[in-house]
């Protein structure tokens, strides 16, 4: 004879001592996340300053700026697979602490860079540390919250990204107004020290009882393939010629190496990327959606800084403050997106968020040098709203699709696709921007000495830099430079909008809709999320 106890839901799987301090642990995890995301959002405001000649900046070209961003992103993305496995094997707390220490050292060195090449190298070192931080934060979260609280916790975690987006540009603007450009990296060091103390005190350790082996060949293939692919795309934009033999050969080599990576992982008995996860259509669709949204967003964020600072004439601090609506919307709505999912389902929530994001990106194609600034603020707010309703649902789907003990691998996959999407967004959309700008300004540079024409045509900052040294002759270049940049920005924004719409189509086709009435139990929800 059965008793009510036989039908009782399973008891809590989290130790009581950990359960009691779970929200404090989440706060520490968000501080760790803040450090990693803060760095990129600060750098976005600082790119114009870094591109100016010494002593103000490093005189970095647009392609060097793209590499300063992508060196971080590519190393980060290439190592995430193995970083998640290392955390599963050695313990997530140990990996989290080690990653933050390396990130802090890299930040201090980046602040003292004497050339664009040094900055790119030290950014790669920072990425080495960040690669071990990011997957560990979500993996620890999945091991300190019970399943029913995980969507809420992940929503708050995603809102932390919005907080970093807000704090980063404002902090960067304040620092650049009062200190040298390297201060935007040095600011990470005190945050790292605070995070380390809190981690040692509060965060519990956890690991996978059956961890996979490390896969050095897979890691090497993924990093080499991504670097070759992105290098070829950036080089094509720099030359304004994607038919150049070297550009085509580099892109083709990258695609060949990445194909070899997938084949190797499929045959390996200890893959860093378990391709069997992608047999689940819902899981795959969530991955694709998160990659496409970051592809579009990172590319647009890259050019929006030049629009506000170079074309509109705002200071770094003012430019950072203009990003506040985007950050505020993400902070407000990301923790609440789970409620929309419960009401409408993943398909409508994520698809709607991507359609809204596409609309905001397309709005950039209408902006001119004298567009009322409040319109930009509205667009940024709606962009944050759309992002919030993509990040939270897709993160929940991805993290709950795999068993709890594989949390490190699930988090690593999620962040890898996010970072690879962002890297390709900067490379592809940055190259579209660069090529279009060069084609638009070339005909206006005939009066310049031959030696200056190639330099002045690289980017709007390069044109304005040359113009500033030529007096009255140079002032005649300012309006053509602004016009050429605005045309390039419009084209790039429409490309980004198209990518976001592809993401919306993927969400509409493959993500689950609203669960049928009565399927409210833990197991039923698990099956819906996992797509079984």
C-alpha cells in the first residue's frame, strides 16, 4: 500500500548550510561576473582614446582596436570548453579563485602597455583568467540553488550583466576624464582583491564525480581555427577587399581547422565539446539564439561609440552615460523574464526579444549627426529590454538541459557561443563598417599628400586625426568623414538587424512554446525545457 510520502516531491539536494547563504553566494558570483563583463564595457568607451596618438593614447588603428577586443574574446572562447572541464574535475571554487588571480595580473599589465601589440598580448592574458571565471560562476550557481529557484537565480545573474554594462562605461568615462587610458584596466585590481576575500569565505566547492579528461588537441584546434577565421575577416575589412588571396586563404584555413575540430571532437572519447548535446533541438536553438544576439549586439556596440564620440562630439563619460537606458532595462527586466516565459513560453519570449532587438538595430540606420539624442536613449532602452528577454530564457534552457554535475560544461558551452558570436560580430560587422567607410571617404582624400591618404582612410578617427594636423585644409574633411561614417553605420546596422531576425526565426522554429496546462511538476517542466 502506498502512502502520501511515496508521492512526495524529492527532498532538497543542497546542504542546509549552503542553502542558507545561497543569496550571499550569488552576490559573490555576480561580483566575479561583474569584473569580466565590466572590462569589455569599459574598453568600448576607451577605444576612441586608445586610438589617439601618444601621449594621450597608443595610436591604435581600427584593426588593432578590433584585435584588442578579439584577442580577449578568442582566447576566452577557445579555452572555455576545457576551463569548464577543469572546474568539474578540480573543483569550481579553486578554478574560480585561480582565474580571478590571473585576470587581475593581466589587468595590471594591460594598464602599463606601451604599444598596441603589448595591449593585445596582455588582453589575451586577461582572457586566460576570465575563461576560468565565467563557467565557474554559473556552475556554482547550479549547485547552490534547488531546481525550482534556478530560473530566478539565473535571471538575477543575467541582470548582473546589465549592471556591468551600466557601471563599465560610466566608470570608464570618469577614469578617462581624470586619468590616463590605462586606468580603465587598473580599476579591475581592487575589485579582484575584494572578490577573492569573499570567495574564500563564502563560496562552497563542488565538482563532477565523473569528470571528463582534458582535451589539449581539441583546445588547440578550436583556438587556431577561430583566430584564423577572425584574422581573415578583420584583414579583409582593413584592406577593403575580401577577394584578396591572403584573406580568402586565411578564412578558408580557419574553416578547415574548425571542421577538423568538430570531426575530432565527434570521434574523441574525452571531447572538450560533446557534440551529442546538440542532438537536442531545443538546446541547439538556444545556443544559436544566444550566439546570434551577441553577434549583432557586439558589432553595433563597437560602432555606436564612434557615433556618439566622433560624430556627435560627446566625451567618454557622456558616452558612457548614454548607455544607461540599455543597462537599466536589462537590470530591471532580466530577473523578471522568467515570469514572461511561464506565461508565454520560451518561443514567444525569446523570439519576441530578438525581433525587438532587430528593430532597435535597424533604427540606427536612420540616425544622422543631428538626430535628437532622446531617440538614441529610447532605442538603447528597447535594446536592453530585448536582450533581457533573450539572455535569461536561453540561459535557463541551456543550464537545465544537462545534469547538475555537468553544470561547468553547460556554462562553458553557453559562454563559448556567446563569446564566439560576439567575436565574429565585431570582426564581420567591424569589417563591413571599415570597408564601407574606406569606400566612402577615398574620393575625398585626393588633396592629401599620397603618404597620408592610406592612413586617413582607415577609420573616422584616422581621418579626423589627420585633419586636425592640417589646419584649414583639414577642416574641409570633417563633414565628408562624418557623412562616410554615417553611411557605413547605416549599412552595418541593417546587417546586424538581419542577423537578429535570423535568430528570431531559429527561436520560432525550435524553442518550446507555453507548457500545456497541468504540466507544472518538476519532471514535466524538465522535459519541456530539455525538449524531450
